[in-house]
C-alpha cells in the first residue's frame, strides 16, 4: 500500500518506523526513549536535518500509475509483513524497478561500505517494504547534502539478513517494556540531543555503585547545555489580540493597529493579562510547538494554562503518579528539590558577590540542612 500521508508518529505499535530502526542500530537506549517513551529534544543537528529535508518534504507527490519513468517525493509506504513503515524521501523508478533515495544532512563518510550501518539498515528496510509491495528493488541511494554526493547501497544478502535481525530485535525490545542500558563512555553520546534525558555516565556509575564490592565511580563527563535564547512574552492591555503571521506573533490593538511582534522560535511561553485575546491559528501554532499559553487577570491572578500534547512519556507520568501516592517518597523528593534550590541560590550569591554577608550565607546553610531533615510536607513548605 502506498499512501501520501504524514509520517508515522508512534501511534501504531505493530509497525516500526524505518527511522527508528536507524536509531536502534545507532543506540538501542536512544530508540527506546524516543519511540517507546515518546521523548524528543531538538539540537542543532536535528534542526539542520529538517532544514536540509525541506525540499523533498515540501510537496508530497503521488506515484504515477501509467508513466514509465518517475520521481516521487515523500512517499509513505507500509509493509505489514515486514512490520515496517517508512517515508521515502525520493523514489526513482522506471516501470516496476524502483530505487529509494534517502537524504542525509552530513558528508559522505570515507569508509568501504559507503555509509554507516544505521543509514544502510534504514535504507534496506525501505527496500524490503518496496519488495513487499510488489516492486523490484535491488539497491538504494543515500544523498549526502553537505558533500553533494550520491552513495549507492546494494541490498545484498548480508545487509538484508542484518536488517531483518535488527527489526526483530527492535520489536522484542518494544514489547519487553524495559529500557536498554546506556552506552559506556561512547563518543556517540556527545552530540546526542537526548543525553540530558538518558544520562549515560550517571546511570552507569549508579549501576556500578549498587554492586557489592564496587570500585569508586569513575569520572563523569560534564553535560554542556545548549544555548537557550527563548524568553517569555507578556501581553498586558484591554482589547489587544495576538495573531500569527508567518513565523512571528503579532500584537494588535483596536485603536492603534499592530503594536508589537515576536519571533515564534524565541518564545518560551506566552502570558496574557486581562482582556487579551488570541486567534485560533496563533493558539494552534503555539500548542504544536509546545509553547504554553498562560491566562491571568489584569492584576496578575492566575486563571489557567493551554498546553500542547508534546510530551508522550506515559511511563514517566505513571511513575510520577506512583510517587505522588506515596507520602514518604513524595517527601523525600521534595526535600531534594527544595534543598537543591537553596543550595544553588547560595552558590550563585557566593559566585557573584564576594562581599555577601556571612550571616545570610550562614542562614541559607541552615535552611539547607533543615530542608534535608524536614519531617513533613508542611514543615518543608514553611522552609
């Protein structure tokens, strides 16, 4: 079956996206966090990857029925027997002979295979699905945007067997419901956008310390957070309206017309005070981007919040509800949150004010200890 629909979004558990097969080959834990738990964080690499795909993703083409030679873009294809679904960037064909072409943002690697295993496996999975749909497909092509180079990948027996093996392993991992262990000091972790969720070094060290007779933990690589230029936008004023125009939010007034605007990519949240309205297109765009919209009275009293469904990690929510139902576990976590907050405040004061009064630093130190030893949530709230 060939359709022109948007790419599989994780809602059909019995079909594996070919893209996730790439992730699983690269790192099983990454695949589990992204596909099973529904977590995703953008990085410079992922944003650039979408930008490089903009041409082939712009207008999906229908597959011609009678034309002998064709090029079809963004072809959505499913293979129920293989258990794979994929969106092929570009499909070239003549008659019944077709070749899938996958776009990659980087440069072609100088290795004998022509491409790394995750990319070759993903492309081969597309070829297997094409075969299931009665096409002849013996090879695929990876186009590297940076080096403007086409690399042909033949679908030989070894690659086909390896692809089928990984498909079976990925399905077993998803059904098992257990997150794979992190890689150990792998260079793959450095540029991974989910490293702040996966925490490979920290998890590995905790696992080692839990073993009897374990050696002292090794060095933990420091996480370097990406620069965040997003800021909240506050709109105060009776009768003003928020509208969307292109990639910007605009503030319009009945009397003065357009009074201000902000780039959507620079907005962390939108706070509306008083009788400020927002159009449906603007609200939908913010919800799709995961940008919350908060509603307040003119005096600043909180009314409510509109939040998109960007977070899909059901396992995390289940754990949170379990902890919320356990009084002592909730208190234990709350102690760490509050004491950590006070500790960070004290550290920032010492770092930025060499003449900070010792009395204040001493009081904050006492509050840290009190928070760590609080016997009830009420006492912790008082601290």
